[in-house]
């Protein structure tokens, strides 16, 4: 029986607007032997192949991808290439020290610039533009939360140059939403066109001589070998870069859960409309509600807007039909229209979704077990676009034995415990997702910080 055809262009606005016909590269021709096998051709796998090959061109590296490069979250995300890091400050300090936690966050800031630098150096026009992030407060409670966040950042050694409060008029000038009580601004974020970045990077990696086999699913990973549909690949080092899909690899069912994030996008808006909306320097945008939302003004003048809220599926199942949740798409369009009444009349032309990966303690990590040769990177939640680049450079140093600052960052070698077996996993994660929606409603009604969000924090953020 033939393999069902996937229309890759339909997977996101980004894949639909990239100059690429998505013809799959050849599959693995048969059993083979390499020095390093990388499983997964999203940004994690591709950045790792890219930096590893540059560090040591004699290494025989192979990338194995179940679908096509950029099939997963890397080709579907919101395009925030940001310095946000999913692991909480408290956890980073506990794993290292205040200085270690600061180094981690500074490394993320540097990584945002490195993505722009590397893309430009390789001739990848990913529409990279570092216009920062504006976070709006649409209520007094949200404003207080933002004030607290900026105060904490400054107490931790960051400055006004890293994150600052915005007066209402300054915030409205950046994004004329309704209502705006104030906001914050950080310069540490760029917006990108995700498909241009990941597909461009795949071409660069392939052109450098690293084989990238597509439609090649890895069934299991073990020290020194990976089993694929087309035979065994032997490799001294095996690096797992499967993020939200990790549960599908034998033996890793409870390591990382797939949680869906969904997006919608408008048609290109007119210049007159943009004059009333703002986002002139294309900062990414969000607000301080509990249920995460995120948006960007695309290079071709659309609003691309996403959020969580789609359910987690029992048994960490992943299916193409889960990429669409009509209720969530409807809510996203409604939220955006409420925030920006100027959008009246504008059409929404695209909607899509994908799964990101969450570990049990909401901590991202990267590591290589020298005794087994097995390495990994992931657990980025919704902050993977830049983090994958840091992961790629860090894995490179770990593999080549490079004595760099990167290999001493607090996320290196961290191991998260496994998720609970079902049905506890399903109950816990979906309760957490519902809590965030409920917390926003609670704050709207009570005008006070949500009690339920505070009580449920261990379940919803791992903090
Ligand atoms: C809708 C959405 C919006 C997001 N928005 C943002 C954002 O704005 N900013 C941000 O920083 N992050 C965002 N994220 C998260 C970010 O996209 C991811 O963290 C990041 O792309 C992860 O990259 P990755 O390479 O680790 O995983 P992926 O891109 O998911 O790649 C994993 C690859 O591995 C392949 N694979 C899986 N299993 C196997 C196997 N058994 N054998 C072979 N290949 C396999 C998959 O097909 C896939 O191509 C978003 C995610 C989603 C879904």
C-alpha cells in the first residue's frame, strides 16, 4: 500500500507562501553507517547538522526525517524568534546559581542575533526583523502583573535596555489595541517567516554535503543504532530532535507530551489599515492574559495570530485532524477582532496548527550522554524558534568536546522526569489548559489576580 500523500503547503500560512514545491528528498536507501545520526529535520536537527558540519567537516553526519524538513512546529510556528526561555528563573537558579540563570538568559538574547546573522550569512531570506516584543495590558490586573515582571527582571540584573514599562500612549502607538492600559517592551525578539528559515536551512545543510533523508521514520533509538523503515543506521552518536513527536518513538512515550497551538492569519491588510493598527517596526505582540496569545505583522502585511487552548489528546496521540480545532480558530479570530476593532471587514485566509513539546517539569534541556552516545534537545514549549539554534550550537560543542561557555549553561544535561501514565496525564494537562482560560474570565469578573491560576501554577507552568 502506498504512503498517503500529504499536501505540505496546506500545513501553514508559511508553507503556503514559500517558493518551494515540497517534493520529498529521497528516503534512506538502506542500512548504513555514520558518525552522527540526527533524528528529525526541524530547526533543532538542522541547526545541529549545520554547526556540527562547520565545526568538523570530516564527521559523517546524517539527518533522518519522517516527513519533510520543516514538517513539524518549525514550519508552523508564530515566527517569534525570541529570547524567551521556558524554564522558570527559580528553576534555573536551583540548577545552577543566579549567575548561571543570568548567563542562560543572556545566551538566549545573543541567540536571537545569531539566528539573524547565520541566516544572512547563508543567504536565507527568512524575513528576519528584530523589532522586539510589545506586551499590552488590557486590564488593571494585567498591568500590575507586567509591573511585577519588569521589577523582577531588573532585580535579577537586567535593565531598561532589556525590558521596560510603557505608558499607555507609548504602548498604543506601538499597537493601537482596545483597551490599552500600558505595556512592556523588550528588544530581544525578531519576527521571521518560519518556512523560509527551516526550508532554507535544510537546503544549506544538504548543499554542505550532509545527507538529509526524508520520508524515513525512525522507529527506535538505541546506543549506536537507530531502526528505520528502511533498515538500521549505525552511528556512534545519535541525537534526538523529535520534540512534540517524541512520544511516537519506541520507549519514549512519556518523555515529552505534544500540546497543540493553533494559528489564524488575515489577508494582507491595506496601508490605511496598518496606519490605524501600528506595529510599524514589526514588533511581535501579545498581552498579559493567562491563556497565551501571540502575533506578528508579516512581511507581506498580514496579521498572523495564535494561541493555546486546543485540547491535549489521550495517550499523547498526534493526528493530522488535531491540527484543526474549529472552536479555537473561532476564538482566535474573535479575540483578535476584539483587540483590534480596526480589522472590521478584513478577511481571515489561513488557519492551521501543530504540536509543540512539553516535559513534565516544563524545562527545556540539551544533553549528550557520553557513555551511550545518545543526545537530545527539546522541551521548548512555545519558545523553540531561537532556542533550537542554541541547542544546535550546544550539541555541536558537546559532540566535538569543545570547551565552551555553552556547555556549562544550566539547561545542559538536565533530565526531566517522565509524565504520569494515562488517564492521569490527560486529566492533568487538560485541567491545566482549562484553568488558564478560566483564570482570564475570573480576572475579568473580579478585577483581582486569579486565585485559580496561582493554585494551579504547578500544573500549568511547572513553576
Ligand atoms: C502553532 C505553533 C506556534 C509556535 N510559535 C512559536 C513562536 O512564535 N516562537 C517560538 O519560539 N516557538 C514557537 N513554537 C514552538 C516552536 O515552533 C518549536 O519549539 C520548534 O520549532 C521546535 O523545533 P524542533 O526541530 O525541535 O521540532 P519540530 O519542528 O517539531 O521538528 C521535529 C521533526 O522531527 C520529525 N520526526 C518526529 N518523529 C520522527 C521519527 N520518529 N523519525 C524521523 N523524524 C521524526 C518530525 O516530522 C519533525 O519534522 C510554536 C509551535 C507551534 C506548534
